[in-house]
C-alpha cells in the first residue's frame, strides 16, 4: 500500500479511529470542504484509476452503512449483507469492476466507529441470523495494518451470537486480529485463484502460497475460514491448475474449519472491457467465449462454465466431501448440472449458508 | 479586385495542383461529362489566379469532365488575387461544404489543411459557418490526429469501405494488427455494424492466440476467401465474418451448429419453430406454432407430443 495523497473532510480530525489511521499513515492530510475537490483532483490526472488507488479520502459515509447485496433476480443470490466501511482498493486486479463502478474511483475510508456500531447493534438485536461482509466495494483487510476498524468489527461480533462477519481478502493482513477473543464469530476468507491468474491479472496482491499460509495461521488461531474461487478464469490448462490450487488449499487447511467455498466464473459489465484493454494491454481475460447473460453482464458460454465447475467441484469433494459449496450468481441449470440440486429462488441458499455459519461459528441454533 | 466571373482557358487550369481538393478521387464522372456535353456547365467553377495559371478551389469534377469533353473555355469564379493561402483554403472548404456537409474522409482532409492556419478552438467555434455542421473541439482534435495516421485508413474511409467508427478502432490497434486489418478491409465491403464485428473479432483472436494480424490473414479460409475472384466483396465480408466468429467462439458456434442440426432433423416443418434461448444462457426454449384452424392446432400438438417422446429431443436442452 502506498498512499501518495491524503484528503480529509473538515471536522473529522478528532475522531479516534481517524487519529489512529493518520498516525500510522504518517502523512499530513489536506482538509477539504467538499468531495468534489477530491474527485476533481483524481479525475484531472492522466490515469484516474491509478491515482484513485494512491489517494485516500477520509470522509463520512453518506449512504447506508448496512444493506442487502443487490444480486439480480435472474441468478440465485446468497442474501448477503454488506457493511460499508470504505470503497476501492489498493491492489490492482484487471477484472475488478470497481474500476468502472465509481466515477472517479477513489479510496475512501469512512470515518467514525459510531455509525457502524449503531447499525450493527440493530442487526444484533434482530435475533435473526445474518451474514455480514465488508468485501463488496473494497478488500476487507487492506487497511488492517493502519486501521482500527477490523479489530473493532471482530470484537463487536464476538459479543453476540446471531451474526457472522466475513472478512474477504487477497492480502495477508490478519496480524492485529490473531490475538482477539473472536468467539468464532468472524470468518476470515480468501479469494483464491491459480498462480498464473494471480501473476497476470491480480497486480499487487499476495501470491497463492501467502494467502494459504495466512489461512493456515487464521485456522491455528481458531478462526473459521472460507474461500472464494471467484472469478474462475477459463484458459488452456486451467483445470489442471485449479486442481493444484485445491490440493494446496487442503494441505494448508482442515476441511472441518471451512464454513463455505463459493464458486463464480469471471463475469463483467461491458463497460469494464475497454478499461481492461487500456490498463492491462497484455491481458486476454476478456477474450474468452463470453456471451451476454440475462443480467446483461458478459459471462462464459454456459457449457464451458459447467465443465469447469464440475471439475473443480469433483476435486474439492475428493478432499472435503461435506464442505458447503455454492455458486455466486448462477442459475438453476448450473446448480443441477454441477451440484445435483437447486436451492430455489426463495432464500434457500441463504438458509443453507446460515446453517453452516451457525454450525461453524457457534451461532444461536434456535434462530435457524 | 474582388471575386468575379470570367471565361478562362481550360488549358490554363493547373489540374496537378490539388491543394484545395479534399479527395484524391480523380475518376472521370461519366454522367457529369454527358450532362455537360448536352446541357453545358451547371455552374461556374472556382479558381485562384496564380502566375498566369489557375488553381481549382471548387468544381474539380466539372472542370475535369469539361476538359475531357474537349471544352476549351470554361466559366469560372476568380478569387481576389489578394486573398491569402489561408483565406483561399477556407473558401474552398466552405464552397465544398454547402449545401451538404463534407463526408468524413474529406472533412479530415479539410481540417488537416486548415489546421496549418487555424487552431482547433477557432475551427470549432466557427464550424457551422465553415463546415455546415457543428463540430466540437475534441472531435476536431480527434480528426486531426486521425489525419496523421496511415493514409490507407483515409483511403478506405473515402471509398466507404469503413466508417469513421471502424477507422477509430483500427487506429487504436497496434501497428501490425492495424495494417493487417487495413488489408482485410480493402478486400471486403460490409455494413457499419458488421465492420466492427469483423475488426473486433480479428483483433481479439490475434490477442488471445498471440498471433500477428498477418498470420491470421494467412489462415487458409480467410486467405482463400480474399483471393476468390468469383465472389463479391460483400460476399467475402459475410464469409470472413462467419469464419472469424467460429474462430473467436469455437464452442458456442459448434454448439449452435449441432443444436440447429438436431432441430432440423426433427423435421417439424415450417409451421413449428423451436428456438433455444439466446446463446443458450437462459433455461427456456421457445416453441412457436402457426395454425389456421382447430384441427391444424390439434395436429401440431400431436406432432410436438411425438417429438417430445423422441430420445434425441432432450439433447437440444444441453442439460
């Protein structure tokens, strides 16, 4: 992580978490009265995406702190809830939709722990099992070395038994969390891919071996873990390479500690393609056999997805017959062809995930 | 002296000086020559006096046709000799931009010439008056940048082989790939949308397979199609477009072909149509039945019933 410019909204300097962050970044923030100043600064540079990754803007979250994952009606969603702690990412993955999602993309750190605490308290009081994650609009742990938010979240979740926190990352930033009495309510989660995809498409991320070593360490410290094979990329030899990744995964981690493993093939909004072509001119990730999906995102031709999923599932099952596998945004045909069942459109997938979370994270079983 | 109309000798026109001509097209317009022979020159041409000779500003095709008809004296507007090069160029552009704005190839050429004297901001500000159409500054700057690209691109644009959108795409391709695409488009004729499909598929196959554009052009089916003297350039475009689709989407095209073959083998006739979901992404297939009567409907339903019981029928659903 290398931040070259730090902005902060006026009036936020005295917040405890902000002082903690600034002290560790060892930078003098430039105070602004409007986000427009920051966005104009980023937009005026030759490569706003790169500038956005090197510019941190400490601001208030003016939107919802906790909201449901938008999903789509045409593919089965897992009914996840998203906790907004910031936006964008210091790593640079070619396929990252955040490049096209924000205009312009800027690293934002949402200041203040109180709004988060207030929203979490409401969720905890609902007495309903919820799976909450921070990894939708940013990597969950990029700020861990300099922010008190990850520790705050792990501590908050440890004091209740209806909700689990999933921190999804491609980093190894878990050091400050290891000694917390987490009560198994935080799932540390890694996005996995083949070494060649990581090397060519996931700039500035941790290599596979590092991620798996971190997962092993998390397991040793009692954390439940989960993994996301997403995005799966189809290329010559990919099946064999994913197979090796799975072997390495189960060498590092005990299947009994895995809450779930998700699978999702690479899909993208058409607007992302010119960005990838411009910023990652050597990448061929967008030149697979993509068709327009029912949600207007580009997806691999379905028989190709089924073929890869079936192979990966068979490999995972050979190591971990009972681990919960699910698809992120796939349809009934894929579920049936690859997992021999379909959880339906009425929240059944969410229920399956809740059950696994309840089992691995010691949630209140009566809430199921 | 201000502009005036005079009769001048055709032999005094320097046809080789094309500084005000924004199209390299010099083919004789036969119908125009016939018209001039039968009914005379439709309107005077415009010329600039230059050391006893005349340089054409407008009416290139008319003057050439007139000359081919062995005409000796032609009626011409003479510009004020005091006009500067910039003024003459501006006048030439204006004369050729009304009543219809210049096509893109000529516009690029005109803007390239005018840029020697006027900046993009000035040209944009006065674009309606000069070009008979409003042009934004970024668009003028883009056309200027295109004018500095390979001449082959402008020629293809002028010949209506490619649109400006396609040309933009080709210019963004790396040099070698761009040259191969210029070569490809010089041999085919396709609509605007098909041009882009062809260009994008071609470029993406090269990138995906790590091959050069010339290697792809040497691919047997493409090479043979381009060399085929018995089919038109439009037919060549269709064949190459399909071939590029097969190369770009091998599994999808194979599946489409296979499912279509299976559907045709059911011999449902023209009144029952079976359509898979687009690119097989959805799970629903559509069956359309055309009927003229209740009896007709009954027969079609029976036919479908029989069809659904055939072992092969389920194979079209790819499940």
